[in-house]
């Protein structure tokens, strides 16, 4: 039986039949694969690879400081409340790059020049002291106020509104938000009790902000309300108050001047103010009177000494409520329409930053221009 099976397998006809059947099966399988495979069309061959589109909120503003873009999005936007702010016009405050030729934006236009604030202190405007470098006039008469102010580039015919955010440098997160989220036309004032003020000031100027220092002064409520160990006091001698002034001024370089903090008693005393005003005038600095009392003489005395002066018209967030903040911002507009300029002070509360951003977004459409504090300064009876 085995011999018969061997003769059968050795038969040429049988081998040919087996090989033929195998080839047919292979050819059939290849045909099935060809019919079921996805076909490539000409459009598939010509289509460029898709580009990943980022949501708008993932792109940081042009003036956001280095490092802020690496923070979680929730942390960067925690100051923005829900509601109408989400749809309010937002302004980065920076000139935008024109569209490329042939782009949807139309023909290419010349780029707008970026407004630059001096990033590094001028050594000719510094004098040595036991506490560090102090601002001073240069040998050729230039002043820190002139060197470090943000240039005003708005329409000079429009009413100007300046916003000064104070108490910066005390909380890193709020300072970061103020520098990175507010339009660069908003001026920033740093507390002498803050940390890393030189670095904060440099970052603020790099973002386009004008910088001031807060000068603590004795309030009527002292000692319950304490301006701290750097506060100017009516009970100190003129030399002691000037010494404390120098300690404050040396906390940071590159600032245009000071803004009073507290001071309802000190600013009402001409005798206490006189040596301080004289020292500030010799250094070529600006004075902003926060006007903690209607009896404040700080602005008047500084004007008499020839200093650039601005006086607070409204502190917009004494009540940290969005409706109250918006109401005070509208009052600033009314004042600016009547007088040509107005100044508002604010603290770095998240709600304050959010409302200022929303308000500033369409300020130009309402016929006003956002200006740095230096752009509304007076040096006599004339306005800015």
C-alpha cells in the first residue's frame, strides 16, 4: 500500500495539479487584498499636512513677562471673573505685526514703532549712598523723570486718563499679573517693603510700564495705622526723615518718582514736607499725591518746588466690587472730559486688574486715551 502511495505522489500529473491549485489560491488572495485596500486619490497626494491650531487663550499677550507663559492656564487667568469680562474687548497694549503680503489682513503695512521704556538704569543718573544707588540729576541736567518715563504716543487732542496700580512687590503672584496682564500704559508703583524690587522694576520696564516707588508717611490713625519703619513721621527731625527717604529711594533704580502712601497727618504739615520736597526736587523726581486727606499739601508744595506733580482723583477699588470699580472708572472719564485729564489709583486685586483690562479695551472707541502718569503731570498752573 505504501509503495502504491509513493508511486502516486511521484506522478508528474499530480504534482502539476497541486502546484496549479496553489498558484490559483495565491492569485485570488492578492486580488481580494487589492480590492479592499483604501485607494489614494490625487487630492490625498497633494494635500499639505494639517497644522495644529492653538486656541486664542493659549497664546500669551505680547507684553507677558518671561516665564508667565509656562504657568498653568488656570493660574495665569485666575484674576479674570466669569461673565461680561470674557467677551469684553481685550487689549495687549502692544503694536501688532501687520499681515504678510497676500494674507487675509490685506496688503502689508509698515509696522508701528514699539514704545520703549529704559530697561537699565543710567549710571549718570545715580549717586552713591550708604543704602545703595540713589537717583540724581546728571551733570548735563537730565533727570530720572525724563529718562524713565514712558513716552506718550496717543492723540494729544483726546482726554487722557492715567491709572496707577500701587502696593506691588509684596505678593509675587499679584505683581506678576499686574506686569503681564495690564496694558503697558498703566503705571506701576512698588512698595519699599517688597522683595526683589530691582528685578521687578526691570521686568515692569521691559513690559513697557512706567515705574514709581511708594513713600510711606504718617497717618492720622498712627499708631493703630503704622506706616512701618521707613515711614516719614512728623515726630522725626528733618534729617531723620530725609534719611528714611533715601532708604526708600535706594530700594530700586529706574523709577520716575514717588507716590505717597497713607500720610494724612504728614502731608498736611508744611514743616514736615519741606525738607523731603527739597530733596526730591534736587534729584529731578516726580511726585504723585495719593491724597489720603483733602488737607494734603503734598501736590501744592511739590509744584512750588518745580517738581512734576500728579494728584489722585479716584481710588477705584476702595470697595472691591466690579460694579463699584466700573462706576469709579466712569467718573474718571467724566473728569477727563471736563478737565482734559484724570488719574485713578488701584491696588493689584485680581478683580481690579480684570476690570481695568476690560475698561481699557474699548477706551479709545469712547474718545479717550490711556496715558502713563507722567503724561498728565503738571509743573505749574498749566495742565499736561
